[in-house]
C-alpha cells in the first residue's frame, strides 16, 4: 500500500475534510491531475468541480467552488470559498441543497453555487470512476 497523504479542504468558515488519502484527483483548467504522498511540492489553482478521494474505505467526494491548492510531500491543503463532502452522489447533492437553502447566502454566491452544482451533476452522471494516470486526461 502506498504511503498516505494528509488532505485538508478548508473554507473561510469550515474545515470540510481532513484525512489521510492514498490519492486524490482534482479538476484543473487543463483536465484532472492527481496527488499522492511524496510528490514534489507545488501550488496551483483548482477549478470548480468534484474532487475524488481514494483511501482504504469507500471513494469520497468533495465538491468545491475551486480554489488554491498548496501541496507538499506529506500534506496538501485546498483553500476554497465553498466545499461540501460526501461518500455518495446523494450525499454531495444533499449537502449542496442544504447550502443553497441557507437564508444568509448572497445572490452572487447562489449563482456561483448553481453553476457549480450543474458542473458536478455532469461529472457525477458520467460515473464515479475518476480518470487514472495514463488515461489521457491529465
């Protein structure tokens, strides 16, 4: 088994995910890219969409509004204005619905989240299989 990477997904108001993963797939402007422990340190922009996390348990998903990823050899932190996490499609969609129903959400945030929700729905409808290295997506 590969060495785990600690992945943290943080919004300005919440810690959405903090855990050990074997790998993570994140959306970028040029397609998906992967993270694993012991990789080169880098920082990059993550596009709005679905982050796919693989650990010892079930595949987990984190829907984000994009953000900045600061990746080191043992830990990566994604700073994003909005994120929700779940184990299944229904979990992620339910969390999105709850977030969109919040009475204090601003109109611009709602528009952005609606755009994010449409993008995530397209990705989930394509299937839960994330591209693997060598699939030609990254």
